[in-house]
């Protein structure tokens, strides 16, 4: 798209030749910058979607399985289970997968996962947001805050449905309970959203 700039310069002889020359140089520099900047924006256009997708919070389902006492890792927050920069996810942190980015490099995938999460048998332990509980009620049981592997206790699991004709329990998620002695995957979520910072091209070119 053409961008036209019209400038009208009034010259008063009393202003002097030096002031006129300075103004002419300033106008030339401005026009040159506008033309150069337009080319740079056009050239960098395809990079914009990359920046927006990179700002999505990451999550994934572990590739290894753990019992209910192991799900929160050695520090109680997923270290040793979730990769560095990730922690054992609460369901409320991953409620809307469309606003998240599935980490296919770290996470479990199926043949048709593409860049998204697995469905069939992609069952993982998930935090509930409740106090210590050993019931087999989904949303309540948490293997005594992930300290027990007893077959008498229950913990909450979540998975994305592979049967799209059935109704979902919570938003897009199916939730259930499992015995704490079972070995299942674990849902992990990034500690924070990583937003890339781009320096202006004029600064990068001057370095």
C-alpha cells in the first residue's frame, strides 16, 4: 500500500539560509525513515503470529507414569516429575486448552495429536484445589494431598474426550477418580507465560 506524505514549507528570508537548509535535511531524513520503516514492517509481517503464539502458557501430559504419592514430585510442586519451568497442574490452570500451548517436545502424544494434546488413554493426575482428601469423588480425592499410594485412597484424574458425541463433565474435560496405587500420567503446566521481547530494528542494527 502506497503511503504519501505532503509537506508545505514556507520560507521567510529573515529566517536565514542556514535554518532553511537544516529544515530541508530534517524533512529528507523523515521521508527516508518512513520509506525504510514501511519496507521493514512488510518484511517482518510473517513474524507477528509467532510472537502471539509464543506468549501462550505451556502445558503437557508427562510421558512417564506415577502413583498418587509421586505425582507432586520431591518438592510437593512437581519437581522431578514436571520439567524445569513447569509444575503439577491444577485443573483450573488448564481449564481452557484453546488458550494454552501443548508442549509436544515434553508431552505424551498420539498418532493424530499434531501440535495438540492426546485424548484416548491420556489420563493424568490433576490438582483439585481442595484440602487433604482420600475419597473417590472426582474433584475431592487427592491421595491425601499426593502423599499416599494406598489402594484404599482415591485421587482425581482428568483427560480430554475421544468420544465427541458424549457430554463433558467440566468444560471440555472429562474427570474421574483413580486409586492412589495406580500409575498414571501427570498434567504439568508452565510456571508463567513467557512473552518474547523484540528490540526495535534501529537499535539492533546499531549494535
